[in-house]
C-alpha cells in the first residue's frame, strides 16, 4: 500500500478527483493531506484545553497542525503538491 500526501492549493476539488480516480482504478493507495476544513484546523489545539485569547488558540492549533503535517510527509511514499492562483 502506497502512502500519498496531497498538499497545496485548497480552493478546488483536485484532491477529491485524485482520490476518486485512484479508487476507481482500485490502486493500492492511502491518501492523507492537511486539514482542509478551516474550522477543524482552527480547533486542533482545543484538545489541549480552551484558551481565553484567540491568539493562543490559533498558536496552539498551528503547532499541532504542523506536527501532524510533518509526520504525514515523513511517512509518505509520495507527495503531490499543487500550486494554485492563490
């Protein structure tokens, strides 16, 4: 089973199209990517407890997201990165 990390542009459905195509071809692939749901990404640090100040909530969430991303990239066999207009 290949581990593929999908990174980059978040304003289109390119990840979904790749995942669907691989599924249709029954390729031995498992996909991962950054958290593309904005609210879920912002809430990643909430597992460590609530923060009264928005700055510290964002700070904790960005650190947790960075650890997750770094780990997934280190463990993948292939990374696909798409650069978009934004």
